[in-house]
C-alpha cells in the first residue's frame, strides 16, 4: 500500500508544492502590505507609498526567498539592505541614498 507521500509524488512533489505555496504567500503579503499602506492614509500617488511598496515587494521576492529552507542558512552578519527613493543602495543597487522626490506644495 502506497503512503500519501508516495502517492503525491514524493520529494519532488513536495518541493514543487513548497515553491508554489511560497510564491502565493509572498504575493498575498505584498497585497496585504499595500492595503496597510492605504489603511494608514497613503494615497496611490504618494511617493512614500511607492517607495515602501517597491521595497517590500523587492524584499519579499528576493531576500526572503533566498533562505526558505532553514534559518541556519542565513549567513552570520547579514546586513539589512539600504533602500532609497531610487531603489536598492549598495553593491547591487543603483539607488542614491540622498535622492528624494520634490516636496509637495500646500
């Protein structure tokens, strides 16, 4: 008699399932984050909302995805990437920490 694990397709199936689940959860996390931004009153065209959305989306789809298997996979001394109005700042990013959108008038 086959086990449920074997019937599902063994390890290959569960790796695909975990990947699909993770992609769905990250997409839903971004949608929830966007709703939270709206809940605190940030308008769709607010530059703060845009940059926070971009940062969260980037973090959820890249950084978080790197260490899915175990917390032990996260390297010691890993630093939180810096983010600017233009995006990721540092070795792999092109954003500038000093650039900001023009101030809105009254």
